[in-house]
């Protein structure tokens, strides 16, 4: 099967698979006390600073939810976009852990200081949940990007109100490759406090990391991770993946390829009569409206998701493994079906 459903449909990149195989020698200490995981943590610290606290987990949902749980007291809330994965696609995991989400008005997946402001009370009010965190997604669920300046202005505002900034970076590699900015420029230098760093969508498997750039925010997180059943016993296999991803810029090669393929797909599909590209294509997601009769027939040949049942908008994702043939074959099928 070839698909445009999600970057999760792609396999594991061969260099990552080799790293897993290479780590599969002899016995090693468990629960992260192995040399391979230690090397990976050092690579993260080379990027995010020696003070950063790094924790590996297996899913993006667990990473986001446990970070937010850790940053919030029971009376706190988290401000996010109405399109945020934590709001729409985590089956209420944050709410199930007692986290109140407050939704800011959103344009093309992005929130701004102006749309956040009305949710932050000017004075403490005992009757209201008190915001503790602003969570943004980079790149957004709608395939758009926050510029470095936009991230910085959200961080400046958050810090002026005593709030933390969390970035859901399930696709942060795609964002960095597209913006031509380093991970550090998009996070540390802007003032982001905590990052969910995604590996899975960029060629890894079950490899996500909670990166506490502001180290005190991460204090004792290891206990919450264990209590929440996310402390991985054979951690070396996750460590090996991150070590490979962060070596020789594999993260950038994978993400840049994925982004390029999205642009090619948007150009080629967008030129077909009856197809309208609906969002700016800034990373590896393409959103479109196609004739309603074509959706199911096309899905039978190339799985993808209908993003919005009401408008009929569909989402096509590319990945490190999307080939030119995939795009040509998909567009040929689309033309034929229309
Ligand atoms: C923006 C975003 N955050 C987080 C995730 C991670 O979710 P999962 O729990 O499926 O690994 C995803 C996956 O689709 C995502 O798109």
C-alpha cells in the first residue's frame, strides 16, 4: 500500500533500523541507564543546552499529556488552539488527567497573543481556573508554521503573565527544515519552556521525547512518567533511534524530503481541474477540497483522511518515504476518478 494518510503510515528509516539492530548486542542496563540512551541524551543537550532534562516516551499523546499534567496544579488550565492535537485527537487524555483546556481562536491552526489575551484574566479570580501553560503546535495540525518571531512573541507574553510555554513538536523536524531555523532558534532562543520532540513521524518508531528546556519545570518528571506506565524498560532501542536521528542530520534529510514532496504534491494535484488547495503548504501536509464523488474511490487506492466532514476538506500527508512515483500515481488516479 502507498498512502497519504499520515506520516505514521511510513515505515522506519533504514538508518534508524540499523541503529536498532546495532543496539541489539549483549546485555545492557535497563530503564535508560544504558550507554546508548546516555549518548542520545547528550545529543539532545548539545542542542537544547546542558541544563535540559530529557525523558523518552513511546507516544506523542503520552508526551503531551504528561508534560501538561506535570506543569499544572489541579486548579490550573492550558491555553491552546481549538485545532490542537491535545484538544481534538487525544481522546480526552489531558482532560482524563484533570487538565482543563481553554481554546483560543485559531486561524489556519495558529493562535496569537491577541487571541490568547482574552483567556488570561487580568487579576487572579478564585472562581476561575488559572492558566498555567500556553501550548502551541509546530508545525500546526493544519500544516502551517509559526515563524520564530511569532513563537517569541507568544513566549514573551506567556512569561509576562507567569505562564509556561509548551510546544507540541510531533513534527518539529519538518518545521525546522522548512523554516531553515535550528531546533534551538525555534525553542530555546524564543523562550519555549518544554517541548514534545517527535521522532516517530520522521522515520523512528515509538520514539518521542519530553525536553524540559527550563530544567526546574522537569523536576521529578521521572516519577510521573513511571506512575503513568511510560518508563520504558528496554530504553536502549529508543535511545538508539534518537542517536541515529540526531547524527549526520538524518532528521533534516528526512524532514526536508517530506516537505519537498508535499510541495510537489500540492503543485501537481492543485493543477487538476476540480481540485482546490485550501491551506498554505508550509511543511508536509496538504489540505484540499476535491469533488465529493472522488473521495471514497481515491481512498480505496491511496488511503487518506477526510479532515472536515462538513466542508469535505481532505488531508494528504507526505513522509520521508514518499516517492515521486507515489505523487505521479496519486495524481493520475485523482485525474482519472474526477
Ligand atoms: C500534532 C500532533 N501531536 C502529537 C501527535 C502524536 O500522537 P500519537 O499519540 O499518535 O503518537 C500527533 C500524531 O498524529 C500529532 O499530529
